[in-house]
């Protein structure tokens, strides 16, 4: 009851410190735990949200479920902690394979894999979530990673064609520029910039 009182008082007073105190007094195991964590995450308090999610994972130990790991993954991603995000995804993949097929999980995992330089895994995930037919942005991301893995000339040409066709797409231009910076083609780099 004390933890619920802290949470209620913190929510009413718009005081995240009281809510956080209530969280640590009563979580995990209370219905309001995930709500507090999501409120912190959506309110921009990503460091607190990540710590809360990690706390729940550790407190539950082997009794943790897919939702606990998903919260660790999403809060870590939003906080820019791609390492924790990646390892939470690996746990989801190992213990909850059905949840690992969720598009939000796959998309977040692909970004975290890429940021942690697990490019083969990122490529496989991007290809798995790409729509058929692929959007230009999806095609650019896949071509960029293929190029980074194997210096594939075809991928570089595909990115160049996409950049010319969609000159206003920041995602496509960023992927094209990523490849150009590895070729040291100064005129093309300047044109892309």
C-alpha cells in the first residue's frame, strides 16, 4: 500500500521522484509497474525507465517474462543503450521466439544490432521486416548494410540510383553517403552533401 500511495501522490503532484520511489517499493509484481515505466519512457525520462526495466528483470530472475524483456529492450533503445537492447532481444529470441517475430521487436532489434555492429544479424532482421515490395527506405538500408559487409558494387549502384530517384529522402541520402565515405569519391560525396 505504501508503494501505491507514493505512486498516486507522485502522479497527482506530477513528481516523478515520488513515482519512482513508489516503483522501487512495490515492483515488480504490481499492475502499475509497467504503467509507470511506460509513462517515464514516453515522458522522456529514458534513463529512469531503463533502470526500472533492468531492476524488474533482475528482481524477477528466471521468472521474468517476454513483456519484462521487451520493456528492457525498448527502454534501452530509447535511452541509446544499444548493447542492453541487443542482449534483451537475444533473450527474447532464445526464450520467447513467438514474441521475437513481432514487428516492433524486430525493427528495434535491427537498429540495435546495426548500432552494435552486428551487421549480419541486422541485415537478416531488416530483410525479415521489409515489406513486399520494399519501400525505398528499406531497400536503401538493406543495400547499405550489404555494402558494408561485402563492399558489393551492385549495392553501391542500387544506393546511387535510389539517391538520384529520391533526393529528398534523408534516410536514403544518409545510406548513400555512408557508402560514398568508404569509396573516397570526393565529387560524389560533395554532391550528396
